[in-house]
């Protein structure tokens, strides 16, 4: 639920297919907190990412970027966009990110 008085200005900054999302997230280390968080979408249909998740997720996705050819070109683009979103979230503690189906 949302708190009374909060205005959501949701817009899609990153759009991908369910299969693409599943494959991208599966490249995170098995059993990691980052993978568990991101796989929550596959279980619950949406997840909310708050400022306190930024460091954990940014570290995990940065490792993916630096792993060489683990990510294909599209996944690298998603990762770069997601990292930009995490940076914006970290810099604005009143913001949050949602991962959900359209």
C-alpha cells in the first residue's frame, strides 16, 4: 500500500521481457541477496527498491558489468540503465524504484 499524501510519478525507465529479466537476474550469483531481491519480482509480481538496497544491488550489478562477456549487449544496456536509476535513488532518499509488469 501507499501512504496517504504520497504522489507516485511512475514512469518506465527500463523495459524488458519476462524471459529477458529472468535470464539477466539469473546471472547474479546464486544465493546472493541481490539475486534474491531481484527474483522477488518473479515470485510476487513486483518489488520495491529503496535507498537501503542501493549499495547491495549496485555492487552486484557492477560485478556483472566487470565480469567480461557474461552480459550480452542488451543486458549490459539494462545494467547501465539500472545503475543510473540506483544512483538517482541513492541521491534522492524520497524516491523509490518499482519493478513490476506493465
